[in-house]
C-alpha cells in the first residue's frame, strides 16, 4: 500500500460571473443561486 498512488477523481469548483449592479445574488454553501431572485439595480 505504501507504493500506491492516490489520485483525486473529483474536485468541486463553482464560478459565477455576476455583474456589479445585480441584486439578489447571495453565494451560499449549497451553491443554490436562483436567478428568479436576481434583479438589475435601476439606480
């Protein structure tokens, strides 16, 4: 067992490209970011 190689087969990565004026985007641990809660800031 000491000579065996261990390889990670799965690595979870999450990336979100969100415009600076977006409201309603809140990153969380479960990565549930629903677009129905997002809105553009009208200011």
